[in-house]
C-alpha cells in the first residue's frame, strides 16, 4: 500500500514537472563528425544537454563532413556537420544548403612525407604521389601548401582517399606523402617513426559547421533552436570543465592524453557564426571555381541561416548583414 | 570599563574603520586603474593588428615595396606586442589569443611567398591567386581575432567599470552602514555613558540647589561613577559639616549667651553688633539698647582715650589682640572695673571685619586686690616686727645664756673652792649637798647650752644647699665612733643615699641625735642595731631610721619631740631632753616632717620626710 502511494506520488510529481516544462519535446537527427573537433555534439548528447532543452537527438557519427552532408541529402539525418570547404564546394550545386553555426574552429591538419620516398623537405614534393581526402579542408590545405612552395596540384600526383585509406596507404608506401587531419596525422607519424617527415604542422584554419537544408530549417525552427541551445550548454560545460572535457574526448574517441594536450589549444569549441567563415568560403571557392571551370561562385551570405542562433544567442552571430 | 578606556577603544575602532575604508577605496581605485590599463594594452594590440591588416590589404592590392617594408616592420611590432608577458598572461584571452597567434604566424610565409611569386615571371598565376586568396583569408581571420580582442578589451573595460561601480557602491554601502552604525553606537555610548549620567548629576545638583535632599546615582564603576561617588561623599561631608557648623554655632551661641563673662562682637567703628546677657548685666542695659549704641558711650571719660588708642593699635595691625583694664559707667551711674580682651577678625584679604571682645567685671577683684594689698602691708609690718622681736630674742637668748652661764660658773667655782677649803673634815651630808649644788649648776649650764643650740637652729640660712646624705651619715658615724664601739652597735646604711636641700651642720646634728639616741637607749639584752632605709616618693624622700632599743610607749609619741621632755630618769640616762625637739625643729625648718612608730621592748622607727 505504501509503495503504491509513493509510486503514485512520484508519478504525480513527475507529470507535474513534465507538464510545467515549457514547450513540447522535439526530435532531430544529427549527422555528427565522429572525432575530436565534433566534441560539442557528442558532449551535448552524452551529458544530457539536449534532454535539458527537451530535444530528442538521434545522433549518427561520420568520418568526414562530406560524408555527413551526403547522408543529409540522402535523408539519413536532418542536420550535418562539415568543414567550410565542404559547404563552400557543395554550395555551387546545392542551393538549399544552409549554415546554422560553427561549432569548432581548428587547426588540425598535418602533411607527412616518407623519407624513403625521397621527401625530406617541402622542395622534394614535385612529382610525388600525395594522398588527401577530396572535398575536405585538407584538400584546400594541400593547394595552399603547394602554392607556398610555388607549386600547384599539377606539379604533384594527387590521390583522393578517405582518411582511413590515407593512413593505410601512406604507411604501406603506396603514396609518398599525405595531408590529412588529426588524429590520422599522428597515426601515420607514429607508424613511420623516423621515416616520417612533417612538412606542415597545423595547417590552415578551418571551421566545423552545422548545416541543414533550407526547407527543413524553416519547418523545424524550434527544434533547431533547441539543438543550438543544447550545443551552447555543452560549450559552457567545456569552458567550465576543460579537464573533464579532455577526459571525455580521450574516452569517447579512444585518444591518447598526450595527443589531446597537444591538440586542445588548436581546437576552439564554441557555437559562433563569425564573418570570417564567409570570407574563408569565398577564398576556397575562388580556387574551386577555377579548378572546376565554374565562372560564378556562390553568394555565401545567402547560405547563412542566422535567425535561429540569433534567437538563442545573439552575441554569437558575428556575420555582417546580408 | 572606564570611560577613558572605552573612548580609546571607540577611537581605535573609528581609526580602524576609517583606515579600512580608505584601503578599500584605494584598492578599488587600484583595481580600476589595473583594469583600465589592461584595456589600453589590449586596445593597443588591436590597433597595431588593424594597421597590419591595412598594410596586408595594400600588399595584396598593389604590392608596393613601401607597403611590404611597412608591413614587415608592423609585423615585427605586432609580434613584440603579442609576446609581451602581461599580454600572454591575460586570463580572459584564452582561445582568442590562441587563434590570434596562429593567424598572425600564418601571415608572414604567405606574404613573403606571394611577394616573391609576383616578382617571379615564371610563377603560375594559380599559385599567386591561391596565395593571395589565402593571405586575404588569413588577414580577415586575424581581423576577426582583433575584433574579438577589441570585444574583450571593451568587455573588460565595461566589466572594470561595472566592477568598480559595484565596488564603490559596496564600499560606500558597507562603510556607510558601518559608519552609521558606528556613529549610532558612539552616540548611544556617549548618551549612555556621559550624557545621561551627567543629566542625572545635573538634576541632583538642581535638586540640591532647590534645597531638596538628593544624591547622585551611584551605580556605575567608571569615572562618572567615581565623580558621583565623590560628589555623594562631598554631600555627606557637607551635610556633616553643616551639622557640625550648626552644632558649633549653637555651642558658640550658648557659650556666647551663657558665658560668665560679657561677650560681644563689635564693629571696627565701635558699634555693638552682638552682646550677651552677661554683658548686659555688667553694664546694666537691656540688649536692644546696647545694640543700638557704641561702646564709647559706656567708657568712663578718663579711660576713653586709652580704650580708643588700644583699638586703633589693633586696627593698624600693630597687634592682633590686646587686653587691658578699663572702667565703664553702668546705667545706674555706678563705675565698674572691667578687663577687656579683644581680638580683631579679618577676612581672607586681611581687611578688618569685627572685634570679638570679652568683658570681665573685675570690680570685686579690684576691691579684693585692694584689700589684700592692705593685708599684705599689715603682714609686712608684722613680719618686720617679728624679725625685730626675733632678733631681740636671739640677742636675748645669746646674752641670757652667756650672762646666765657666767654666774653659774661662778657659783660652781666658788662651791668647788668651798668644798676644797672645808677639806676632808666636812660632813658627809654637807659634801653631798655641795655635790648637788655643783651638779645642779652643771645641769643648768647644759640646759642653757642646749637652749642656745635650739635657738640657733635655722640661723645659718646662708649655709643651705644641696647636701649629700651619704656624706652626712659618714660624718655622723665618725663622730659617734667611740659610742658605737663601746655599745658594740651596728649601723646599717643603704648603698646610696640622695641629696637633700638643707644646712649640712643641721643634718649632721639631726642624724647624730637620732643614731646617738638609738645607741643610748639600747636594750640591755642585745647590742644596738641601727638601720637606715630610704624610699623615693613623688615629691620627697622618705627615710626610716629603725633600732632594736627599748622602744617608746605610744602615748609619748608627741611628748618626745617637746623641748626638755624626758621619758626616763636622768640618773638612768643622762641628757637634757632637748635632742628630739632639736631634730623636729631641724626637719620642720627644712620643710619636712618627722614622726615615729615604736613597739616597747622591741625598737623604734623614726620617719623623716624630706623635700627633694
């Protein structure tokens, strides 16, 4: 009898709490980057920040932004996570692609060459087989790096591979060098040992962006705002608990503590929408247009969907007016 | 806690409070200045960065050597600023600075490569485009970092301003409240510790001024408590003094009124201010009449001048008081003698106030003195007569004794010649008769000599002085040496005998007579023992000369001191019977006394009381 009364009381209290909470529970499918720079998405999910804002997030991990955006177009997820290069490149053809916010700014690229393949400095790259994941920030990094050496893609033999393949083929010697992001850089470096030569330390700046389709964003504005709120809660938690956040990353992605300590200053987990994202996309799009014989580059200001972030955190919106 | 300690504590608290408030304000200002300087530092970095961006854009657009040169200088300056320790240590920069450093460091290789690529005609346009594009991208990213930095600086400034404002408000609120509480506490303390007790004390004083019985509240242990306690003690002493003064005044009034002499208080001009009944009685006037008049009215005219002169001398300060005899005229016209004793009372500035005068009626005394004078004069005349008679008597005694002894010697001589002429044939009866006649003549001679001695006692007034009784007794023993030896007598004297005032010869005769009598009248069954003791009394020496002789019947105690009185037959003990009379006369002439106590058959004690 007593147990029944207690159970009834708990049910009443739970119901009261549930119904007193503002708004309904929304559901959203998130295609997250399966790696350290996508940490905010996983923390928000695993630490219950999405639950706090009454958002049910069905999260799915992808090894690259391009894969996540493809999945979004395939209808597997509602929101994808990708670097600005991915968005910039896809925006040439996908006019409904919209940027919600950046969730991480990072410098995590690395350029590793094999000494036994005659690469000891950046002067030895000409004619070498260089692996890279196409349609990624690494691709742009490669172009910039080569330009700094006075080279273009035509001066080398570019090999388009997935990050996992890059690691395998660089270690096996099927390619002479590779440009990719962490933790794959460290994996190659560790495997090659003294045979590895690091030609680039951190690469150019990149931003991991939340993107969605225009039609979905218009229809799911409340869910999108809850998604942003949950991510902002995660950001606040990371700022307040950096050591716990590091520990979470080590455990979540099976990383090395030394690696995290090295990477941590090069990844800034924050929900923002700064103006330089547009400028960065403009920069890469000029190269993309030229490389792909496209005369018109997209107006990336139109890809910005700032209303939901402005509604949640106005100060985070740094883009200028359209 | 006493008031001094309390107020020292209050002042200390006030000083600490003020010091803390000043320190707090100082700290607040210091923090504000620190925060402001931080904003200036960040602003400076942002401004220098914006210059670098501007130069980057110039290089991108035109590639002028001037722009490249300025860019390089600005790059170095920017590098210097962002490597400054104060800048690096700024805790709020964090990620912003991380991005800024990376973006800053990426600029230089891009710009250098772009510059060299532009100058290299062989370089492909694609490379130049990529480099220019990336340089522009990095520059805009650096610009974003600078905006963030500026935001941090602005936020920092705003935060500093708000913090300063909050600190100021907090400090003013806190210390305002504390000072208010302190002020209230001081006021309450001041009121409780000083104002209220002083108010109570003031009310007590007013009540006392209004003639009410009141006492200061005395429940505190601080200085005011001590003041109240002292005040109450003073009140007690004042009350006690007032009672004493009233009692003294009453006593003085009683003494003044009931004195057996006339008493008065007289102004410096001679008016009676106060008189007592006795003075009224002496002068025969009622008090009211005396109090409206001046003493001069009552002075006998022939004494008035003297009275005034005496009074003026006192007023002039020649003396403080004076006493003289004068004469007043009573209301009934009778002249009376009075002894005036008066003293001048002065105030604290030595100004004369009034005389306190005692008037003694000496009319009777003056009459008595006159009578005594007359008696003295008569006594002096009688003394002169007595001295003349004594001189005549002495002369007579001397002449008589001298002249009487001459016929006696003649009678004795001629009877001796007759006895010799008659020779052995003379009848026995005749011879006996002749012997009687000669013996009678000799005794007559002895009596005359004794009488002469008796008459001469006290005649040697010039030989009086301090005499050692030791010496006197030594001489006596020497004189009586033969008699002492013959009678196997023992004379016991004290170790020390005092000095007495008298004539040495008389004292030798006194003790020689007494010791000689003790030996002469010794008991036939025992050798004489004569013991002298001496005891000091208040004003005299009491000497006792005891013997173990035959003793004296008590009915003869007085008779033995009379002249020519004998208690035993002259046949049994020779002598004239004048010895003890001489002793008595010597002692009395010295102002002393002599008496005896005796037990017949056991002994006699003669007591001599001699003045010291």
